[in-house]
C-alpha cells in the first residue's frame, strides 16, 4: 500500500493508494497524526507493515506542519525500511522541508 501525506496546510491530506482522506488538523497535528494514519490503515484492513512506500508534499507551506510531517514520514520510512519520495516523485533518503522562503526570525525583545 502506498501512503501519500501532505501536512503543508491546516487541512492534512492523506492518500492510501487511491483513497483520499482529509483532516482539519489545525494545532493537533503533532498530537494526532500517527493516530489518524493508523485509523485509516485499520479502516482498510491494513497495518503499518502493509505500507510499501511513502510520498510526502515537502513544501512550500506551513513551517510547523512541514516539520511535523517530515519527521513522521522520515521515521516511518526508516523504521519500516521502505522507499521515500518527495512531491516531485524523486526517491530520497530523507525529506527536507522546503518552506518557500527564509525563516522569519524576529530579534529578541531584551
């Protein structure tokens, strides 16, 4: 089974093969992303070991969403020993988020 994940916006998009799921993750992405994936795998009679490859929308988009999503897909691909692809369909060893612009770091107030 192929997993596609896009956490670049407040609505998370996930595909398991051709079935698409959307979840308005908002600020709960870090807390519930793995649970969301696991529940959808179970709905399809599958488990983590049934994943054969992962594709990830690596950006541009939300800094936090991309960081959380990249961490999850990198960990899953490494632990399950399955191929990982970025949104350009390039096979990669790990996902590096592409934010679309430099980080906006404000100077300290003191």
